[in-house]
C-alpha cells in the first residue's frame, strides 16, 4: 500500500473521532458524563490516533528508514489502540469498570509497544541529527502508558474522593502536557520550518535536546505534587515545564521572523502554541497563590477550555491540514486540497480564538454559552472542508502540473478583512447576549439628580466580607458626585444596587467594580440584588450630609416589586393547565448500576401553576432535579457544572463526608466532582447549600436520592412525590426572598407543580400493591402525607419501619423538612383517591393529587 492511500485510510479514524466529538458537543446536555466524554474523544481518540500514526511516519523519515510495505504491525497496533479506547469510553458510559480496566491496559500496552519500536529503530539507524525528535516520541508514548494507568485507577469507584481528585489532575497533566505536549514540541523541530517553507533556525536542535530532560522533570514534579496535594510544588512543576517549553520554542522565533505564518495550517499551530504557553503561565500564578488544595482544584478546572480547545484542537487541525496535503500525491492534487482547506481560514481562526477568549475570561453566563457555540462552529467547519479536500485531491491526483512555487493565496489585506469579519461576528454575538441579560453587566437606569451639583467627587472603597458591605454606611456631602469602588473579598458573586437605579454588574470573588452613583442629593438605600442576599444583611446606606430635602427612595427599591398576588394564585389553582401540559413523571424507576452523572445548574423559566411562571434555578433543568437511586454500598459520582449566573453548590444528605471540598460554592463556568458512598438506606434530600440556602431551595434547587433498604420487597407500582414550597416573585422572576424569610409560601406542591396530579392522576388497579415514596424538600415546611380513602399497612421513615403489615394501620406519614420515607397500601375498590398533605392549608395551596384506581385486570 502506498503512502498516500495508507494515510488517507488511517486518517479516516481520526476524522471519525472528531466527528463523534462534534456530535457529542451538540447533544452534551442529554449525554451522561459528557464533559469527560468530550475530553477523551478529543485527547484519547483523535489526538491519540494522530500521534501514533504520524510519530511513526516522522520517525521513518527522520531516520531515513523505509516503512514496512505491508504496515501490518502498525495496523494491528492502531486497531488494538482503538479497541481499547472504545472499551474505556463504553465502560465509563455504562459504569462497568472491568471494561475500563481492559481498555486502559490495551491503550498502555500499545503505547509501550510503540515506544519500544521507536527505540529499536533509533538504535539500529545511522546517526541522525534529528534523533532527538524520536526521543520526544519515546518519552511521550511512555507517559501515555503511565497516564492510562492513572486513568484506570481514578475510574475505580472505590477510590476515595480526595485521592480521586488529585489523581485526576496528575492524569490530565501527564496525558496533555506529556503525551500530547512532548509529541507537539518534538515534531515542531522539523515540521515548523517545513510548514513555513524556510530553513531551520540555528539552535533548534540543541534546544530540543537540552529541553527534553527539563520538560520531563517539570512534568514529573507537577504530577507527583498533584498526587501529594501540594499547591506550591504543583506550581513549581508547572513553572519548570513552562520555562523548558519556552527554551525549546525560542529558536523558532527566528523562523517566524523570516517567514510570517500565512496559511491556515501555520496560523492554527501558532495560535495553539500561544494558548499552551498562556495556559501554563496562568497555571503557575494560579497554583502558586492558591491557599488550599481546594482552591487549586477550582483554578485547575479553568484550564480545560484553553488547553484543550485552544492548544490541542488548533495544533491538531493545523497539523492535519498541512500533512494531508503532502500525502495526497501530486502537486496538482496538493494545490486542490490546500485550496479547500484554506476556505474561510482567517474567519475561522478569528472566530475560534476571540470567542474562546470570551469563554475563559470573566463574562456573563449567556455570553460564554454563545461564545462556546461560535468556537464549536469554527472548529466543526474543518470536517466538511477536509472531506472536500480529499475529494478534490483524488479528482486531480493524476493531473500533470507545472513546477514552480505554490500559489500565494489571497492578498494579506483580503485575509485581514476576512479575519476582521470573524471578529465582528464574535462582538455582535457577545452584544446580543448582553442585550438578553443586561443586568449581568451592570447596565442601569440613569441617576436622578435633585440637588445642585458642587462639582466635587467623593470616592469610597467598599469591601464585601461574607454577607456584609464594609463599610455599610457612607456619608457624602449633598451635591457631591459619589464613586464607589466595590471589592469582592467574599466567596460568592455579589453586586451593589442603589435606590437611584445605579448598579454594578455581578462580580466574582477577587474582582473589583466601580459604581458611579452620580450626584447625591438625598439619602439612598443600597443592597445586593442576588436573590436572598439582601435578606441576609447585604444592605448599605448612603447619607447625604447637609441635604435639606427629606430622604427619597427612587425606584428599584424592592427586588420583589410586582410579585404574584394572592388573587393570582387563587385564580391559578382553580384553572386547568394548557392542553400541552406535561406532568413531572412520578413513576420511580428501578435502581441502575451507573451512578456517574453530570448535573448542570441552569436558570430558566418554568410554569409552576396554571398561568404562573417563575425563573427557577435547577439541577439538570427541572425542579425537583433528577432522582438518583441505588443500594447500600453503591458509589455515586456527580459532576456539578455551574451554567448559572451566580454561585451555587450541592449537598447530598445520602453521603457522609466532610463538606469542605465537595459542598463548596462554585462560580459560573466552574465545575466540581462530588463522590460519596451510600452507607445507609433512606430517602435522602440533595440541595444547594449556598447561602441563603432557603432561597436557593425555594427557587428549585433540590432533588431526591433513594437508597433502597436491603429487605425491600417488590411491589406492583412505585411513585415518588417530593413536596416543596414556592414563594412567588414577579411573573417570570425569581423567588421573593422576603416571603421565604417570613415563611409565607404562595404554593405548596408535589414534584414542582401545583395540583398537577389532579389533572394527570397516578394510576393503580384494585388489589395491586402500591409504594409511594415521599420527601419533604422544604425549604421550611414538612408534610403529613395522607391518601383519602386509603389506609397504610406499611410505613417506613427516616431509615426504619414505623409500621409493618399486621392488625394495625396508619393514616399519615408525618415528615419534617428534609425528612423522607415511604408508605404501602392496596386499594379495595375502583375510584378516585385524593392524596394530600393533611396540613390542610398547604393542601389547598396545591399539595393535592389523585390516584385513579381501576378494576382488577383479568
């Protein structure tokens, strides 16, 4: 098989992994462990195959060895490698660790075999000035085997949570900066000047030879420090790797000065290398200043996008774009392929890099989401262009061509114009996202002035400490302009709103914002507009010293102005849902073996009663969030992703572990992994534990974990009812925190919607045994669960039976807030059996439903 046909065939494998990556990125919300999957489709699948294929190609070329004509050994290794990669992905998706183990062993074995083959070729070949590049490939393959071993270890559910997170960081560093990073740096020794069509700079080979030990040492220190949990040593390892990478790359600057990158291939690789160095620089500073290991983990998570999307994807696409044109055969075919791959190149590069920059710097959530879509579009466009390039290359494969330099392509002015158009798309998209959520960036009404201006300015610095402004009282001479510098030294996102309509945007911990309050003519109230923070004490007073007029408080004073009224609620409870209403499914599914899920925090508008909508904060898009079910001894791994606009957290009552790390508040765009082992049976609540907890729960952030008792008997039907309260704010708005604090709910509901099971009843048949699990999610109220016309012969609550079948019966299941249990009963005759909380005022607020019992079948 000739070289061109071989590389086109094996290149199809890389293409397939990239296509799978795009598909998963499009549907990631509905795919389990989608974050892990995206990383490994790219790193293990696409990049892993590309490195194995092309490192062997370059080794043959650099050592001047003819390739094996049959390529049988290489084909077998690629096949085993992909079988192992598929086994790893499948095992993780279905939660079957033996498959992950087998796949990891296959990947590590292929990596070691690849390293041995390269060493054998290096020793048997004549001395080569480029032998150091091969040594980079050997080191990279050896590190892949080590990284695969760590990956298998961290996939084991029995691994303690703290050790698991440390191994994750070491695993990522070894695979990304070791396997991928060393392969890239070694290849650039010869490939970069070749791509630029210029001679190799002086000192490149010496820098590569001396830099390899330093790169491996820095990586080793960083990975070992990660396993040990030392922020300082981890930062030292990152610094060592950064300095070594800079030393290796520095001589290439001479090549760039002589021949400026102008093609998609060269510019994409250059952008990737810049993202690599920038990410390493951030890691050094962020890790060195991390006070605790928890802080370091949060900061390390921020490297995912720049390292993978910025560095790895761009280097991979740039290298494939160039290498594909040199193996298609014939100058005419190469020119035809290059023409296709250059289509829209400046636009794609500008959109990808500027949009990615918006994803990694502090921006509102909606801006990040829109920017991430642009990044995906820019990168995904490469795949159809690659298909067209192969098709065009085959079309012109046998076309004779005249010798000479390749076509120069569009003029520089034209390329800059196309790149500017790409930047314009990013800017317009960001502007549209800001327009959709202007409060997130602090746009506010113009201040109203009611006093003669003095022309002087009072400047004050205010710090956020916990849930307080310090100072919380500011004195300003009447008529002075007030400028407040707000410094967030707290642990959550906050803002400052003044009663005259001026406000800051919401700022993350460590950030600073400046509020120009305008000319102050009267006393003003100030507060944080994040739901519940004002009720927690985040208030401020601005006193206008010497003002003659009495205090006036302009608009924006009450966050919950325009809240849904009691009359609105009464009308809603008397109405039916619209024809397209879909109830929350109350059927409790059976336990599954896979307890690895991703819970994104989202903010979206939901109907909670006919005609009444609220903007809820949700786990997984619903309130209550997804129900988890397992058995005693099962290990649960939940990845919390904050796609909201403020800080959130999660607390699983089903796990017993120190809350410091897994229950910490994470900011928008961040994620954390929460692992626990279920050691006790129960109906357990999970909820957001960010202060004020009451508001976060009331706004939809709760769900259930059911751990079956070991002796749980089978029944005909099982249902789950989670009772909670709504404290209604403005239509389409968030919870009214003042109502929450006063414990004055507007609605009390089962499974997130008032009276929904009156309109879509639960079902059963005469004689069937029915088990109803009940959880009182609160935040404030419990339940006295009762089925009208039914009697419970089994009552199980808070981990134990209160009643078993016998002569006695029970009429209610009494639960306080955050308690859970189940009841069992059978129905003696057909009919409609209402179920309620027997705290009747709450039943009349919407905690009501019906069980439709039909005659016994057969």
